[in-house]
C-alpha cells in the first residue's frame, strides 16, 4: 500500500521572554532581556549594526548558542530545557554560503535531517525531488551533483531546500544571501518570497541590509546594542514613522523610493510582448518584424527563457544566423521582485523595459518604464497626502492643548 502523503506543516508562534546571553569575562551581556512575540506564518527580520547581537539572538532560538537566562517558546512549548539536538531537527536553519557538506551530493545534503529522523527511503527520494522542484532546480539535473559543481546561487537554493526538507514549522536564516552577487541575491530574495506564499512557515531572518529587510519582512525588528529593540513594526510604519533618530539612520534618505520595495511586480500591469524561439525560421522572424507593427521582438530559448532582444537592424546584419543577431538579455525579474528591482533592471538595460519570468525562468511578460514611473508617482503622492494628514493632526493637537491651557488659566483667575 502506498504511503499517504503527510500534511504540510505551517508556521508556529515564537515567544522570547527575557532572553539573555552573557559571556564569561564580559562586563555587559551580548543579548540583554529580549522580549518578543512572532506570529505563526510571519516573516520577521532582525536588522541592526554589526555586533548588536542579532545573530546571537537568532542562534539562541534553536540553541546553537545556549541562553544564559530567559525562555523560548515555540508553538506554546517551552524549548529552553529540551534536548537541543532534537530541537534543531524541528527548526530549519540556513546560513551564508549555504553550509552544504562538500563530500555529499545535493540529494544527500537535502535528505540529511529527514534521514536522521527515520524517514523511509522511498519518502526520502520523493522529498528530495519535491524540495529541488520547490526551489526551482531540475531534480534530474541536480540530484547527483556535488556543491563544488554549483554556482553560489544554486548552492543557496539547495541550502534552503535542506533547511525545509523535514518540514519544520520554523525557519531561521542568518544572512543567507550575503555572499552572492547583487543580481543573484535579488532572485534568491524573490524565491524566498514565493516559497513563503506557498509554505506559510515562521521565518526569522537576520540581515544588515535595511532594503533587504523592507523587501522580505512582514515585520522588522530594528535592534540596538545587546539586541535592545528600537522599533518592532511593519516596513510601512518604520518607513513613514521611525521611532527615533537611531531608526531614522537605518531608514536613510529617500524613504518614499524605498517604499518601492513594498510593491511587487505581480501587483502592477504586465504587458505582452511579441516572441519567437531559436527554432523559428529566420524568414518567419523577418515577417513578424515587417508585418507585426513592432520594431523589436524577444527571442526565447528552447525552455522559453528570455535569450535575446531582436530588432530589424539586427536581422539585417545577421546574414542568415541568429547567433550574431540581437542583444543578450542580461537581467530579468520575477513576479515576486519588487518595483525597485524592476526599476534598477530597466535603468541598467537602458531600453525602457525588462522581461518578467516564472519560477523556472520561463517568459511571462514585460514591465516597462511608464508603468514603473506611474507607480513611483502614486507612492510619492500617497506620502505627500499622509504627511499633510499627519501635519493636520499635529496642528489639531496643538490647538486642543492651547485651548485646555487657556481654560486652565481662566479657571485660576476666577478662583
């Protein structure tokens, strides 16, 4: 009889109560009495200056670092006193540079924790394929590879797959994308956003990059020294109403433009675009450009991934071969990319548009500069109206205060 497929595990609440870490010989604790409640299925990002204790706080949740004091509850269960090895098998953990074992294949790395917890071989094979597919890697192509045979971005995807393989309710991520190039980093962030929409895990993510925090977090905890919480709120609230000068320093200049990190490509209008594939006869491509009322088409490879932008003049110089024609597509964005990512890609390409792709890189549509600029203007107008409303509220509050003071003075005079 076939094994029934297990039900996917969603997120669990995390409660930190007076969580403290004091190292011997240190005058001050590294982490000082942190109190925080993280909701089930929520992505919370810790951001703060180097050495503020954000990674230490994260590692205490799965007790890679043992707390000196305080309590940790996951799903209502106090995990402070249970076997830390068993705890770590229930909490996914992803770090910078993936942390893959170099002597193990991709499949062996992903299956590591489920194997340790006693999953049967048939389920292990199935789970490895599920996880590779989930993070956008072809199981047939990557199953038997070793980490050294992967790019940095592919290694990070496998690292996330390994962290999720045993279906933990909680995923801890310690600057997981810090060691890859900016373009790969943007795509890995998009992938995490897509995964979270599907899986609804509770994710605690550490970064020093405030833009990354805005992009990924449902809520952001801005941490001072010793992990003291300066502000713990939604990205929108922190951008529009930072708690103090310390938080304002993290927000930095251009808060309105940073709000582009809160809007996704999937939230704006994508337009279709004329496409052909590398198997389309050259004369047929000429016909599209001549009769289709367009000066440009997008050439897709055999997997329908964007390959080259082709213009009429390019084909005239091609002399019967697409190999010498057109401009390579250097950058794309996914539906989960932010409008800031899309704007940077459009400006870098210098042609006023960027191709949007699906989870396996397949072409979906195009976002152009006009759409992006309209979105920027809408955000700036929303900020302007919000600022006016806030100013109006302040003036009303001052007016009420003045009225109360005048009434008080009048009462004193009568007395």
